[in-house]
């Protein structure tokens, strides 16, 4: 399969993700107490002064690629749809760690799914205080499971393994 063609300049990857919450104290508590993240910055939205903008990261310094930020809009209840994120995933090393996370979340009264096999990784799902869906996903087995070059062919997830190869 040929390489994608684009004249776009290169990026370094994902820098951060910004979400909206209705209660920054509840969101801060969730990230610190449940997820074990660090609050690395408490400030205001540069484009909307007076709106809180907090930064959370699993690392104390909040390096790019590890940071999740929130704007607080107390009266902003919405519905998922076009232009909104369905969920986002954070990685864990393996299924054992995934199971440890599942137990940890349950111990903090967070409703969490059973482990789901997604062929390329295994996952659990849960929500933050405002209902934003989180996924924790294992590193492996990876995207080469059913094709040698990831993205080189359409893979029908409903076919039995080995069919259509």
C-alpha cells in the first residue's frame, strides 16, 4: 500500500485534550483522588477570562502528550454528537494492570465495565463526574494482529479470525 501523500508539516503527536466540566472541584477530586493524576496548572481560559482552566497529568510536570485540561462551565449540560468527543482512552501496560484499575475504580465507587476484548487491545470503560466516557486500554497485542501492515486493508470485525485473509 502506498504511503499517504500530504504536504502538511509534521507534528509531534497529541499535545493535550481539553474537555468541559460543570464543577471543577468535583473534576479535580476525580483526577487526583480516583485517577491519581497531578494538578499541574490552575488558571483561567485565555479566550474567556473568568472561566477556570485546570490541567491534569499522570506526571508531576505535565509533559505534552500526558495532559488533560478542563474548562469549567457550570450550566453546560450537553449531549454527545457531531463536534463532540465520544470518549478518550488512556493506556495501561497489560491486562493484569487493567484488572487492577478495574478493582481500584470499583473501590472508589466508580461504575466500570467488564474487560472487553477489542482484538487489538483489551479495555474497560467508566465515566467522570459529568459523564465523559474514559477507556483504559492495554498496549497489546497491537494493530498488526490481523494484517502485516496496519491500515493496509479494511478489516471486518464481524468476520471470524482467519476468514477473509
